[in-house]
């Protein structure tokens, strides 16, 4: 059963998908998925495509399906919860778990786990992405924030857009970083291999600040959120993350990409600024024997003296 959650009136002539991106604070791709499912109407008529040109005064209705747990494979894994209240939760995603369902994903995902545990979840991003404000790759581990209601989802999405919400990552490379460096190079789909991303002239803006921590351990702060951004920018420096067989050596004994979202920061809907630490998982920690990384409290402190590299005055 469907129910109308939002009704808007167009105040100018523009494309439907562009209008809804601004109103719902979700991506154009997500808007297209909602339209394909018949969840968007213009003047009570179901919209057929995102490119429809709205006219001033048009009434746009956005519907969302009642949350239902599909029959997916049972999520028999456990996910640590780092923080929870009535509006959101922050989890420490283990490596090997996909964030949300897709046609190519056969195993249970984070979304299925959240549903099975009975968490209240936002519905604004569509049925496959209940609660999901942002994502990280299957092999990447670390901090992820989940919205429990649509108001919180919109509030957090706005922070993603204006860059006031973000994460600091830890990674292990084949060759140590020599010094802190800002990589500001555009990223797009690799024209020679559609499964990979690459630095290309007409790509989307991408900026990453890298800081060496100890030996092969480094840290990164993202100023943009492009697919495979850290991995692609490291590749441009002649390095790769251990376990990364897409951008690094094909033959490695390490089973997954050693990349971990260690710290996440954002403003709670109540106005409080939060910075939450996600502990490393055993597979990562086992590679750090002999390191003194545990002396680091908040990894963000390692970036204080180097922000100017990406933000010159």
C-alpha cells in the first residue's frame, strides 16, 4: 500500500528530476528509480520520465511504499553499533558486506540486516536503500550513519552536499607516503575498463588530502565523494592499497582492500556536533603488529597542520 508523503508546487519551469533532487536531497539516479516505480505524479498523473518539463503551478506528488521486508537471504552476520538514538545510528560496517541490494547482489546486505533487527528507517531514498544516507564499498570497512526518519535523512544529506559531514580513512599501502599531499584531480569512468575509475580531463572534481601516519599506514580526508576516489588518487601517486587487485598488483595474499573509515563527523539534527570513532577489525589490526598507531586518539588531529594544502589561503 502506498501513501503520499510529500506534495510540492512547481514555482518555475524546469525538469522534474532536477526539481525533485532539490526538494528531496537525493541523487538524480534515485529520483529515476522512484519514477520507474510509479511513485511520482504530476497533476495526479504518474510521471513517465525524469526529463518531463514542469510548468509553474504544476502539483508534484511524491509517494513512498510502505516498508516491507523482502525475502532475501537471511543476514547471519553481526554489525557493531557505535551510536544510536531516536533519529539515527552509526554502525561499524565489517568488510565483505554490501550496503544495499542490487540486481547483481545475491547475498544479504546491510539493509536486510537493519530490517531484520527491526530498526526504524527513513524511506526517502527508495525501498532498496531504506535508511542509507551514504555508502562505502563492499571490501571497505568502517563508520556509516543510518537515518531512522526522513527528516533526519534530509538533514544529513544536506551536510553531505555542503561538505560539513565527512570521514577520515586509514589505509595500508605497498609503498609508504613520503609526505602530506593534496591530490586535486578529476575522476570519471575509465574509458578502457568500465569496471574502473580513472583520472580523466572531463571527469568530476575530486580532492583528497593524504597524510602519512607510520610506515605503510596512511590516512585520507575526502573533500569530494567520487567512486574509488582514495584508490584512484593513490594510484596517481604510484601507490596502491594492500589487497586492492583492481588498481594494484593482481597477485596478493591479502583478501580485501585495507581501507577503513576510522572517524565520521557530522551535526546531529539536535544541533550537537558528533565525531565517532570506528575501531579497526582484526584483519586490519593483524597487519599492524609493531606499529604504534593505537597512540592516535582522533585521526582528525593528524590533519590539523595540513588542511592548508587543500585549502590554500
